[in-house]
C-alpha cells in the first residue's frame, strides 16, 4: 500500500483534502504529520491509528487499513482517507501498517 506523508508546520502547508477546523486548531500547538492513502473512488476505505508514542525522538505510529469488501455497497464519491498526529518533540517517524513495518525512522 502506498501511503503519502505530509509534515505540516503552518496552515499554508495543509493539503486541501485535510483542511478542517480541528486540524488547524491542533496545528497551533505543534507541527503535524498527515498520513494519507491518497484519492479513492468510493467510500469504505479505512486508515486508523492504533497506537502512537515518541521513543528516543522517534514518533512510532501503528496503523490499520482496509478496503471495501468486493460487491459491498459504497457511496460513489472521491474520498481521501487520512489520519494526523502531533509530532511534538519527535525528529523522525516510523510507521507500522497492519503489523508490518513500512517505514523505519524517516526524518520529519
């Protein structure tokens, strides 16, 4: 699965799909890392944070994702499944997706 990463330090850096009042409020306190699955043709795509913690300046993130079941009824609209986290004092981030490490200590 191809995830996209956006390190956001100011409102001008926020991608259009993630421009929500809640995200802008969170951004006032700390930079934010947005993780996205990109554009999807229907609803039913999931990206969810299971755990996130900073260990030795590394933001360790555990995610789960899933796709709609074949034949399921889903809204026909372009969606952008994403999650965001405050980065705090982290200098790097690591991502585990569905219990598989996909990024180990990438710089923020």
